[in-house]
C-alpha cells in the first residue's frame, strides 16, 4: 500500500513537472481554444452587414480551425508567433473554397476578445489593425462563446 501511495505521489510530481515544462507557445495556442462568434467584419473599408456574419462561427482546437458560414465551411491550421509586435498568425486553409491558400495576419487576444487582421488579396502581412479601402485586408473582431 505504501509503494502504491509513493507511486501516485511520484506520478503527480511528474505530471506537475510536465505542466511546468510546457512551452509558452503551447499556452498561447490554448488561449485560442473554443468557439468564436464574429462580432464585426470589415473588408477593404466596407463593414459587412450583421446578417451576413451573425451565424458564422470559428472553432479552434489546438492549432486547427474550422470556419462555418452560411455558404461554406473552411478548415485548416494556423501558426502564431507571440514574440512579434504585433503578434502574427498564418492561417493555412486545407479544406473549403480557400483550400491551398495561406492568409498572413496579426492578432490581439484579450481573454474572450480576439482582434484579427488578415491579408485577403494583399501580398504582405498587415502591420496595423485596419482594413482601409483598396488595402486587400480584412479586420475581424470575435468574441468567444461561453461553454454550454
């Protein structure tokens, strides 16, 4: 019985040590987990109507995403660099109408609020959170849904 207790204690310390060893990047990815609703979307200076975006959802699990819209579903993976200012994100589409494309972007994540600026037709990564006319950029504001 005593050996069993020591084994459990050793296992608990090993698991705790693994948590400490987790890369800060892993924790940054974990901050994205969940289902996100698009609160606003602006593309090249034009605000998209609420009716067009209100049912859209972005689901994040690990470094994979699924974007569900009225007309299409997109899937892919993303890579972040939280050491950059502003933080960067590369979204690679593996399924859906954008399959094979990679969108370069920047992001700010504050709890359940996520601001994302992505290159849509632009060749370069955005440098600010703006989607001016003829910029080729899209600016999204998302809110994480509460777990049900």
